[in-house]
C-alpha cells in the first residue's frame, strides 16, 4: 500500500500556504512556482507573499494556458529553467494551476535531479477533485495524451475552494464531469446528489467525497495495474475526442461524451440496466455536459489505439454495471470498435 501526500481542504488555506510548506519540510529554501499566464494574474502575487512571509525564496515559471503547453518542448524548457535557477534536491516545485500545470510541473519534479519535492495547489475544480490527487504526472506526445510521464506523489495537495470563485461556468463544468465519473464508478448517492439540484457553486463536501474515493482507490493500486483503472471511466473515448479535436474539446466535456458512449453500448449489450444510462444522462444534463459526438466510430477507434490501457492486442475498458458500480472489462482491441459503434448511435 502506497503512502499518499497529505491533502488539505479548507477555505482560506491559500493565504497560509508558505507556513504549511515550511511545516512539511524545514529544508526547503527555494520554491519554484509553476503556473500559467491566466492563474498568474489572479494568484501569483499572494502566493509569493505567503512564501516570503515563511522565509522561503519564490521563483516563477509561467506557461501559456491550454493543453498545448503540456508538450515535450515545454517540459524541456522547464527543466532547463530549474537548472539555471540552481534548484537543489531539498528545494521544491509548487504547481499552481489546473490539470495542465499540475501534470507538467509534477513530471518535472519527478525527473529533475531524479526527483525533488512537489506540492500541488489546484486552482480548478477538475484539479481539486481529480488530477492533483494520486501522483499521476505527464506530458502529451503527437500520438496522444499523457503518453510520457511518471507516478510521483506530492508532499501535499492544498485545496482552497475559495480559489474557484473567479472561474467561469464553462471551466467549472469540466470539474463537474469528473465528479459525475466518481458517482458512476463508486457512489450512487454522490451521483444522485449531483443530479438532484443545480449546484451554483462548488460544494466543499462534494470535493471531499471525490478526493476520498480517489485516495481510497490509489492507496490500493498506485501504479494503475488494476483497480485504479476504474478512474479512467470514459477516458478512452474521451482522450480520442481530445486528440481528434486538437484539444479544442475540453477534457471534462470529452470525458462526459466518453462515459455516455460506453454506457449506451453497455446497455445495448445487456450488461447494465437502462436506469444506469438514465442516471448518468440526468447528472450530465444538470451541468450542460455533452453526450454525443460527431466523430465517426472509425476515427474514434483509430485515435483510441494509443490509449495507455492497451496492452499487446487487448485493451481494458471500464464498463458500468449499475449507477455507482463499474468493472474492468478486458477485450481484444478490435472489439472496442463494436463498442464505440454501438455507443455513438443516438
């Protein structure tokens, strides 16, 4: 069983960031803040102030927002900047941003000097409920998403729901898609809660529930060889849609479509009841998430062949059995085309 970094979830936590990092490790002297240009305008100055009050030296590396920055070129540029800044193994990287920042900064932390301390400071709902938890880091390659990376646990993840206040609804929606995923794979009550009312603002209790589900699964399967693959529900088709769209379709929206495609196929194959599809569709509809795609089954299938869950001539897909219960289903890669074809049909 792995030891995950501590996760702190508290309103107002951001202002005490420097002191909390100092408590984690008294040897840290320099904190390399990795962020993007949007988050930089919102939160870099208060982050710097907090670190300086704790006697730490903050530096900043900012990237353009968007999936395009999760590239090999940006990764190498970040490593070179860390080296030029003379960071040592007792210093730390702080990922201040959403999933792209967290993945890129985490991969750099895992590999610079063969590993230096990392703290995650998620600023989006998607990062708080999902990507900042569990130690997955990485970058995209031209062939597909997250094809280079490492499992690397942060010292800690600091979630302050107050940071979500400036986010436009479309950004929050991506996070709600991952929350719906957690309901589908593990918690029918969570799914019902998400479906029952319009949540005008992120709910700390919802965030806590999602974090708890992910921690529980990752504790037993850090390296994604079994149970952790449940967390990829909807992601095979979702990642294919992201790739085909050139990442103009956001991650949450792509995953929502992916969950819908696989669930419709499972119902049509008689592997889960129609009520399961209804529950998923109701929850996605609450947040205005899409459930259909214009990409052809053949195009989706070809794009999915670079999926990390493929091994040899087989792929492991995550199949719903009921609302709140999904299972791993290993199939020949060619069979996935049949699933996608069934699921894409209205």
